[in-house]
């Protein structure tokens, strides 16, 4: 008999009653150090007082009115995102999948309006993950996600990640855009080389393509910059963001330049819940913290400290870990032992982690962590490695 909850997940036999900062607590009082951040979502930790205050104040005023009417918080958040990014405009939705989907529609509409209906194909990277809608799984291109959901949506071509020669060879008369994650998350915490990102911009400009970055996981401070592509000094034409921008509340956004989005007129896209007052209150509260003086520098500092400590751990446990990779507070341990087994053993020792492709243990701690949390995490990692060996 099928369960009351559609069995698309395999959750651990563990339920949490409350969260505080970098910790989650079960009903019986067990405390876990959370280095998953709800898969990169609770970017400022659990129950951050500034976010809680903003949400409670909005709850008492207005939850929903739809985009039939002006939403002041939406205008405010859009203006702040535009002021702090490449973008000229923002579309608000509820998830990363929806943000990517909106970007795909902007790409097609852009070329159609220019009289080039034939330009609809998007070049994507192998090993990518762009969400779970029908178009998004086609863009990701991984058979484990598309299996059983055919025919796969047409319009996506795949080339090896970080290979400019392969990408340029794939460009044809139907090519409309390039879609890439600056750091592949689900694919194994793989940062794109900065020269590669700059090469994507150059190729897009040379062939009249739109450059579309998926920063759903790696954006909104996770890398130590507001957006990860800033490290390479490049700008996209379209970008999908979500996860950390809502600090735990469902919120996504598709950001775009005026050039890319000028054909998106009234009725061309929409969302019933997107940009609702509750989400906007939370999104603005997140930016209050994230864009505050010194906060991004704090992420860089903590990311460097955590990376150094993990590098040292890997050196001392070479039979288990071959190396460390990632950017900022988006880090991965390259494992010799099965990453799933290591994740479960760490959970038994009260540290929550994630897995990712290519046998990687993924660490996505809250951006508010301090050195004490790094010390605690490394003590648990050390203990667990010792028990395993």
C-alpha cells in the first residue's frame, strides 16, 4: 500500500522539534550541529531573530493579495537585488526550479521577439542539476532524473563541464543561450574555473547568445560574494536564485538584464504565490543581514578557516578522504569510503551533512557560523574517522 506521503523521499528516522542558530533539536532534546542548512536554504541559521521578527510583523498585517495589486515589499526587494547585481529586473517565484523555468522562458521569448524563432536551444553542462520540472530535468540532462518521464523536453544540448572547446563546438544556428552553475552543487561541489566563466561570456557575446547562470545553491552569499560569478568578474544576462534568499521561507527569483527581458510583457509569465508579502518580508530581512557591513567578509573568513581545517583532516585520514573542494561555505570532502555511509556515521555523532555526486560529502553550514562551530564539526569528523579506521 502506498504511503499517505508520496514515497519520493527516503528520510532518515529522525524528526526535529525546533532549531536555533546552527543547531537542530529533537523532541527528546538531542542536539545536532546542522551543516546542511536544509540543503543550503536556512542560510542565516534557524530562527534568526531578525527574520523571525520581520515574518511575525508581516503575519499580523497581510499574507497574500496576489500580483493583481502592488506589493511594496516586492518593489523594495527587487530594487535591492537590482542595485547589488548585474540585473535590471527581477521576477519572484517560490523555488529554484521555478526560477530556472522562468529563465528558460525569457531566453526563448528574447529570440522570438528578435525574429529568430529558430533559436531556442540551450547549451548546458553535463553533471548539472537545475530542478525537477520537466524542462529543468531536461536541462540537467541526467538520466537518473529523466528516467520514466519521457519524452524528454527538447531544446537542451549537453557538453562537458568546464570545457570551452566542447561548448564552442556545440554552438549552432538554433543555439539561444548557455546555462551553467558557477559551482555545481548536486553534481559534487565543483567550482567552475574563473577562466571558463569568462570564456562563456566571450562566447555568448561572439555568437549573440544569452548567458544564464544557475546560482540557486551557490548564490546569495554562499561563496563569500553576493553571487558566485562575481569572483570571476563576469556578468550573466539571466540568473536563477532561491534557497538562501528566503532564509528558510519558500522564495525564488529570476534576475535579468533589460536586454534579455525586454520582451517579457504583461501576461507572458506569472505566479499566484510569487512575491507574496510574507516571502518579501523575509527576503528583505535576509538582505539586511547579508548586505550588512562585514558579513560577506565573515563568510570568506569562516570558509577559509573551515577549508584549512578540512584540508588538515584529509591529510591525516588519507584512507578515507582524498581531498577538499568548493568555494566559501560550500565545501565537499572527496571520499574513498562511500559518502552515504560517512554521512550516516556523522549523523550518529550528531553532525548533519549531505552527499553529492562523485562520492562527495557536502558541507553547507549556515553562513552565520563562528569558529566554535568549526571546532565542533571538526571534532566530530575526527572522532568519526577514528572510529571508522
